[in-house]
């Protein structure tokens, strides 16, 4: 018996992150919690998985607000993207797509981290490359270097 087209389509894990810039040209990095099963202690841009039923156009702002307490305005919603098939954990075999946007702060000048992260840093983009970054964050910074200044 043939599967219908919708049954044969893979579920997709979509992650939306943002390179948040301050007025001095610094970018915000957040450090994942030490107890996290995935990328513990690594630094990344704030963001996360798209919620079921959520429009991708609202995900960037929601994730940054939830993880940092900052209200941001996207300057470029998709400045960098990466796609691969996941090979481990509970999402093994699923397509993984990460969208990285660039945004500026609108409100909430003080960073208030969620329990997902243990530290944060405002750094120049070139300095960010000296941090122990997730691979997708490192690739995004290298690809976006000229757009983050």
C-alpha cells in the first residue's frame, strides 16, 4: 500500500536564531547550561525551535525574548541558513534547518537569561570567534562578518 504524499514527507526541526546587535556593534552570545544534553557549555546566538503552529516570522522575536528578556527588531530575518540531517539524539534522521537573522534591541536593556543558558557576553564579532561556539554559530559569524559591524 502506497503512503500518501503527506505521510512520506519528513518532519523538520526548524531552529530560528538571531545575531542581536547593540548600539556599539557588539553581538550577543549566550552560553548553554552545563547540564544540557546537547552542546553543554557552548556559546551561541539566542534562539530555538519553532513551536508547532507558530509562524516563522514571529519565532525570532519570541525566542530572543524568552531566552534573554530583550525585545528585538529584525533587520534581516534570514541572513544565514544551514541544513543537514540529524544523526543522533531523539531527532535522529530528521532534516534540521537553522535560520539566523540579524536584529537590533528595541527594549529590555538588561539581559535576563532563561534556565537554558548560564552566561552571556556582548562581544565584537571577531572576538566572538575566540569563544567555544556551536558549529552553526561559528559558521554564521564567519558568513556574516561584514554584516555584523
